[in-house]
């Protein structure tokens, strides 16, 4: 059995910017255990005039997950969500 410890990063130019504050690049980071994060990067310039990128990683919003990965409803009710305690 081989263990893949490679982290995969996919970035794309954000062609759907909603404002000047929107990220310049967006994408995903996937870790070897299958955990995926959304990535957002902004082009910045330091006080010394040097360009750099600043960014964030966050877990994807579950409401935008594919249907098979969304929380299951119980009891057939439309507004009920499964909650683990």
C-alpha cells in the first residue's frame, strides 16, 4: 500500500467578480485524507511596492454541496435537519 501525502491545489482566475473586493483567484485545496477547502486569493502590493498574494482557506458551505453530500432530513418534514449531539 502506498501513501500519497500530496496536497492538490487548483486555482482559477475569478471571471465572475461581483465587486472590487472579490478575490482575484478562486479554487480548491484537497488534502490526502480527502478534506477539501475553498481557496480565495487577492493580489496585493506591500508598502515597499512589492506584489504578493493574500488568501483564505475555508471549508465549503454545506448548502452548496451536491445533494448526496447535504445533511439528511428526518421525518419527511421540509424544514427538519439531522443534528448530532
